[in-house]
C-alpha cells in the first residue's frame, strides 16, 4: 500500500484552529481538501496530547544488544574477512539468535559494509615517485595529445569457473597485488579515443618474439583503422617482454613513438576500464 504524504505542521494547526471555532470535521475536510478521517485523527491527537506534533515512534527493539554490537564490530575490525555466518554463530554462542540480514544492517549502522576486496598495485616508494613524476610531466597536456595515443595491454581470462572474490567488511580496504598469475587464455588488444583496435587471442605462451610479432601484425593495422594522426604515440606497460632490448630496438627501427610509463601502474591505463 502506498505511503500517504504527511501533513505539514501548518495544516495540522489549521485543522485545530477551525475545530476550535466550531467547524465540523466534514466542513474542515472540505475546506482544506482532506478526508474526514484525516481531520478526525488530527483532532483526536490534539485532544489527547495537546499537540499536533509527531509523537516519538518506539519501533521494533534491536535484536542485538549494544554489547553484541561492540563484539561483532570489534571482530570485523580485527579480521575484515569475517563472514556473516561467522558472526551469526558468534552471537548464537552468546545467546542471541539473529539472521544474516540483521548482521548486515547492524554493521551498516556502524559505518561498515560488505565489499569485494579492492585489488591495487603493490607500490614501493620508487613506484610512488615515478607515478608522481609522470603525473607532473603530463599535467598540462591538452586533450588532443591524449586523443593521439594508442593504449594497449594483455589480459588473462578464466574460461571455466570464476576468479575467487573475497569479501571484506570495510570503510576502506585494499589488497596489494603483484603481477602474473593463472589464466586459461590470454588476449592482446588496443584502443584509442576514436575506438577499439584489434583484439587477438594469444594461443601460445607469450615471449618477446611473439610480442613483437603481435605488434607487427596488429599495431599498424589498428592505427590505420582508427585513422590516427601523424606522430601518434604507442603505450604499453613495463612488462619484461615490452622493455626487452630487442623489443625497444624493433620499436625504434619502426619509428614508433612510445609513451614513457611508470612501473606498477595498470590503474593509470584507461584500457583497464575497457
């Protein structure tokens, strides 16, 4: 059933004023465009409590005592990966029976919510300085410069099942990550501000020679299809295959202009969003 709109304080007071000068509930309702039952309820409240203000609502009592709230809040603060089931069991052993949604609502009132672990690069001081240097060097670059960049990356895709996602209780929490890991297939792709370039499946273990072959067969065709302007810039990260001497020499001979890239900075590459 739809919730009715609450009457303003001025309207409630006007109902009482009209009642005090002798008007009937029907007449008041007609004058103010209200139902007779609504007018009657306001008048009865005024007669009983001598006010038309909203009265305090008691609501349902909390199922978890203040002591229990402190206990589960302390538990998830020490171990953010504690599950709702764990907390239900903890409270049950303490004599309180609650459901998982009650746990969620209680912790939410404490400013905590269940979130997927946020994975971020593991940054050492040297990485932080390199990222800061990169940001300062390109702070005032015009949009036209970024529109002339081809962004690229490789990514691993799970074919079966799904990557394990852990959940944590947090106001803010991250998990440092390092490069590499499992995966069933690998893709290489690129794009620019004008649209996506080629996306290919890497069927064998990628090494430096294969990476250069991928660039040879796909980078220039992508640039041509995207109608990149003369002097366009190629971006790739600091993967060892990308920074190998043979790869650098190949890029130099092909006269490709490469964007200098700070290490451990996949989050700076817009292709991550694609």
